[in-house]
C-alpha cells in the first residue's frame, strides 16, 4: 500500500505518542539502579532487588527490578545529546571520570569529643565537622570504593579544632587498601578570616583518587 503524506504524518504522530508514553511510564524503570542492592531471599530471588516495577492481581508484584552496583568506579559511560545544530554525531557517550569532581554528596558530622572510627561512605565527596567544640577522630578512613578522579575533602566548620590520630584509606570491595600519598594531617583548625587583619588557616584537607587494578589506586593529598 502506498503511503501518502497524510498517512505518513499520522504514523509519525502515533510513533511519537508511543515514545512519549514509554518515557512517561519510566522507560528505564526495569534497568538496574545504583545502590539498589541484591536480595537473596525468595521472592524476588537472587539477582533482583526488592523494588517492584509493576503489580498484578491482589497487589502481588509481578516484575522486580534487577539489582545494581553499589558504587561507581569512574570507568562507566553515560549517553548524552549535544543539542548543537548541525553537529555530528548528535548523540554520544561521556566517560564518567570526566565528571568525577562534580560527583558526590556531603556528610555533616556534629559530634564533639572522641570518636573511635569515622568512615566516609561511598559516593560522599565532603565530610564536614560542625560541632560546637573540639573533636578527635582516633581513626579516619577515606571512602572505601572511590571512583577514579574523585575528590574528597575533610573540613572543619565547627568552633573547635578537629584532631586526627590516624588517617587511612578504606578497604574496598576487592579487599584492597589504596595508598595515600602526601603529608597526613594531624589536626584541622577552625577557619579564620582571610585578609590583612586575619590569619589564613587550612580548614579543609582534600585528596584526589587515581584508580588502579581492582580499584587499588592512590589517594593524592592536594590541599
């Protein structure tokens, strides 16, 4: 059957409507999700998380989401559209490690006094002490599964000195402990005014991670 211009237009409109409906219904819902970990109990069984994608009769789940990884390593890629006119290719992938310094969340730590162990969690790029008084971390560990080119900073936004008895790298999921290169800070002072009448103190200490085999890389102190 010969397709007329009107028929082609209707077909294109229907196709666009189907695509829009797919995205409106969460096109990527059945993909594994970062941090949505595996459930080994039935149901849903090994290889799937407890997140339900759709329900059947009597509210029984008939589609579970596959479990995803728990952290990023910086070797991933994600698709983008350039949105620039007349550029080829219009769609391409970007390596995750190019975005690493814009990656990560923040943990606020307000506890004063002595804390035996403070472990920065995966996907955290800033841990900020905010206590009203002095604090001591007898053991402080950097995130155990960092991504390559990730920057992590430990900062003092409190009113007292933060003392560090020891700083180490966390043991990653491969059982490896990355190396730390650079002078290990022993304390982080309270931030003071910057200017001719004040003294500049280093209220933040930062490291950048470069991955190695099995994520056994090096944390470089850069601040």
